[in-house]
């Protein structure tokens, strides 16, 4: 927030405020995502959450200004579940972080 001045405050969080929920960065594959997550963990950067969406694996964190960041990698499209209407089925389940990190261990 240097352009806004040294006393600038981040945008308020929660309901009733307009603004960006988070930005998402797509990694080319699971291994690249795992390498990024390992670097974050090695640097003691706080992770705010993880999720297995069925079609992708995601890590959530905040930048120093409190903006939400999602780092994710899609699973191969042929593994995605599609319902009878042709819509992709997504879930929000816990991510097995240790299994992800096996990609780089």
C-alpha cells in the first residue's frame, strides 16, 4: 500500500463490503504446485487453508496486505466427474497435504 500512503489500511473483510475475495494462480501440474507449497512451508509462510475440489487441489494464503491468494493445480480432465446434465461436479473436501508434498520429497 505504499501508493496509498504509510497510514493506509487494508479493505475491510466480511459481508457488506465490495472487493476481491481472492486471486487464483493456476499451476501447470501437481508437482509444480507441490514445489511452491514446499517453498512456502520452508519459509514458514502461513497457509490459511487447503481444499480438494475433486477437479483440482488448492492452497489458500494471504499476501502481506491481506489479499487472498489461491494456488491450485487441476487434475487431468479425464478424471473429472460429470453429472447427467453435463456439468462438472466439484466438492470442497480436506486436501491431503502430505500426499501432495510426496511429489517433491
